[in-house]
C-alpha cells in the first residue's frame, strides 16, 4: 500500500517521466552503490556535488535534486533516508543498520565535498514514529537514533531539530536526516571509495 505522500510524488514524477511513476526506485544508497564517482556542476554561488553514479543518474537527473549543494562556504546536504532494504527486519538491530547506512552516506557526501562530520553545523531529522518499518516505541527509536548518531558525530555537537511526521516519501523509510555543514578549502579526493 502506497502512502498519500508517495502517491503525490509519483504523480509529479509521472509528469516528467511516466516510465517510473509505476515503480519509483529507492533513493536509499545500497551497498555497491556507494563508490565515489564525483560529478560537479557549476551553480549560482557555488556548485552541485553528486558523489556517486546513482546520485547523478537517478537522484539528480531523474528526481531533480542534488545530494550536496555548496553556496559560498556552506554545504547543504539533501535528506538521507534511514530505511529498510529488502530482507531487513523491523527490530532495533535493523534500525541500527539503517541508521548506520544513512550516516555513512552523509559522511561520504561530506567527504565528496571536502568536509568531514565535525563540519556539520545543523541536523534536521524527520521521524515516522508510527510507521510500519520499526516496531519499537518512540523512546526506543529516539535512543537508538542518538546511540548511532554518536558513533559518527562527536562533541561539541551541532544544532539539531528532530520532528515527527506522518510518513516519508520512501515507503521503507523510518527517518530522514538532513545536514548543513561548513565548507572548507580542503582538496577533494575524487576517486577514493568510502
């Protein structure tokens, strides 16, 4: 059963490309899709950074969004879905797997832009507390999120907002994590795998 938000997204995608309105591919970066193949595009005040082939061909060219947008000295990262892949469960350990995959994607996207996790200034997290992809309660979801986040982000911590929502566009999604970071003049390592 598709969510109303997903149905609306599918309808808007159908206007652009009817071929994937019926079965929109997931934006979740799966193992094997995470090798850095950086594409950069000039944009007003900076550039668009597309860290992987999937970020270029699917997410940018088909879904019309950038994984990373640099404007001046600020990096804006698109939201990354922490969600289940086929065969994964709805328990705490499966949630940890999904969150680690999401934070690794954020880390990879920052690396593609020449930044690191300590450069994150702000996190915005959207959680589907009552969705079908996690069978624990709200307190367990939040505690698990903080535990995994702290594996990747060390003090001093960035600012953060976490809100509950009705559902995500990805039907497998549990949380969507979006960050804003400070852009440095560090050289980018273009062909280094994650």
